[in-house]
C-alpha cells in the first residue's frame, strides 16, 4: 500500500480538504490514474473540488517527487504514487492497464559500457508490454 498521505504529512505539506482527497484517491498499490480519473473520484468524495485544483495538486505532487507521471504509447499521462520505490511498469497493449513490477537484477548494470556512448546513466525506465488476463480472454 502506498503511504502517500503519511509521506506528505512528514514533509509538512499543508493538507487542505482538497489535497487530502486527491492524496486519498491516489493512495494504494498499482494506482495509475489519469488526471480525469482522479478528478472523477475526487468529485465523488468532495463534490465542490474543481478541475483546476485537482490538476494543480497533481502538478505539485509531481514537483515534490511524491507522484510520478507515467506515459504509455501516447495515451493520457497517468499518476503513480509509488514514486519513492524503484519499479518498472507492465502495460496491457489493449486496454492500457498499468501494473507496478519489480524485476530482479540491476538494469543499470545490464547496459554494457560499449552501449552507453559516454553517458553517465543515472536511471532506467523499462516498460513491459503484453495483454492482461481480461483482454487475453476476449
């Protein structure tokens, strides 16, 4: 389970009702919601929350490094609250479902020096693609 709200409190982030609702909507494992999905879920909990507040809050959370933006195949950006835990993503090519995965090994070490072209590599983003069980049944 993501501990987004606890992390934000420890940082001293002012927890307004609107920010709290956005953090609650994003809390959890394998959460990769679009901004519109966050807005819909936040509005269900707090009807007076505005689109601008949700979008601004998502932007702040990304700037703080507490949430990461995940883009897959030109689809809408998704927001991942597990930015503090190194992981990769598994994406369904049909429906776009995104899951966090934790492959073994060190992807930085897997890139040979001859393929680094003089770069000092600081991070790796890998995406595994396939079909989720629901899409594979159809």
